[in-house]
């Protein structure tokens, strides 16, 4: 596939000024990639200036949420330039999400070319402080104007990017969500689709009013084992061993989750992927057997958890941040930012 670089995209890059404070996902790079799918084939790609999209008001995505997305990061990689972290895992997960919603999977080569062209043109926008990066957001949506509940025949694939800090710097307080579910049994919990995030918003607004930061979602089938947070996976340390919910069809298979498990095993930690009963977990926190907990994700990196709230009860973690969270965070960032040898072949230089 060839990619047409619009002169206006280059001009918009020249005029871009990086703000002093980044936050997460609010500063947008001034270019974006687009490819279209029509009549069973993908068009060539284009690098365009960042800007509003023209969508027919009857486009399927606006009514039936036929869309999926990804999140990955580009880092300043030592003296060698810019490094992307495991982009092929995001390409594979996006293909899985697309298939779940009856969308044509974006071929891995198109995904990689699109991410590469955006990141290469935005190299000057990759922030240099540790923990900061260029957050890259590919997304795919059904654009056919037609109100029948059938799969779209037309799609658009975009890649936008945002120079960002970590999603949730500092400790987090989690609220055990016992009422709502984030995803259904047999639903889209293991696909990265906007509907899962929309379903989490009511819980987030309730918990914010109670002084918490994030929901801890329970499995929608049994309502008593831990699944994940709204945009992060969950880990706990018990008697020195690392525990995380096993993949079960309603948990998103996080790239950071899998990378931390690899790093933990490599460091000789005992690791358990298993069903974690929420009431057992809360008791183990109360008794001091569970000393630390943390969440992880591409956007969040590793975020320590200081408290679990369940109704009126509060359960404080003894260590936040705890040593295991900090050890794994450092090991991960050292690879991503080029301070440690890339022993697992995770980094792709742009
Ligand atoms: C990511 O970590 O890339 C995510 O998608 C979380 C995001 C929804 C904030």
C-alpha cells in the first residue's frame, strides 16, 4: 500500500507548538492517517492534517457503535530515535476486536505502515521525560449510511496521536462495583470496543462522588470474581507472589499485562493467573496477607492502588506504591525508554 502525504499535513506540523503541560490525551498531534475500506478492498493511505471528520448522520458507527480502537506508545529510545512498544500485539488485538463486531480486520501491514507514518512525522512531538510518550490511537469504524441493524459495507481506519503523560499518575483508590457490569457474558469484554467504556461511565460518575478514582469490575457471569478496571488490568501481591485474574472472555488481554507477567517470571517471582474472589481478596487485604495491588495498561503504565472501597467499608493496602509494582514499572520503562537491553525483542524502531 502506498501512503500519500498531503502537503497541508507537513505545513500543520511546521506550525505546531508543544504546550508545557501535557496531561493525557488532550494535546493532539496535528496530523492523522486515514484509509478507507469499500467494495471489499482497502484504499491507499493518506497522511492528513488533524481535523474534524465528515460523517453521514446515518453512519452505522453513530447508531450501532460498530467501531473498535487500540492504544500504543512511542518512546524516546535512548540515542537511537523513537521506539514503538510491541505494535504487532495491538495489530492482532485490533483484528480480534474488528472480527467480534463483524468489521474487516485491518491487515497487520496496513496497521504498521499507518502507525509508522504518523510516528515518523511526529518524531519531534515525542516527549522526553520518563513516563511520557506519544500515545497512538488507531481506530476503525463502520461508515455506511443505513439504519438497518446489519454490518456496514464501508469503513474508515484512522490513526491519531497525542503527546501524553501517564493516564493516572500517583496512587488510585478503587471502588468495588457490585451493581453494574462492564461487559456481558458472551459479549465484547475481551474486545477493545467503545461500548465497554461507555458502559463503565455510570459507575465512574458514582464512584467519583464518593471520592474514588476507578471501578473494580467483577465478572458479569458470577458477580464475585475480579475482572479488571475500566481501562486497566488488575494485579495483587499476596505473600510475595503476584496474582492477576486469568483471561476469561470478559477481560481485555492487555499488552502491558502480558509484558509484566513476562518480566515478573523472568525476575523469579511466583506468578498466578487465576480467578480471584473479591471477598477473599478484601479479607486478605484486611489481614495484611495482600500487601500491595496495582493496575496496569498502556496509558496507565503501572498505577499503585492504595485503597479498595466496598459499600461503606474501606480496605487500605499496606504498601502503595509497593516494591513489586515499582520493580516491574522500572523494568518495563527501562526497556521502553532504552535504558535496558531489549531481551524480549519488544521494541520496534521507527
Ligand atoms: C490504553 O491503555 O491504551 C487504554 O485504552 C486505556 C484508555 C481507555 C485510557
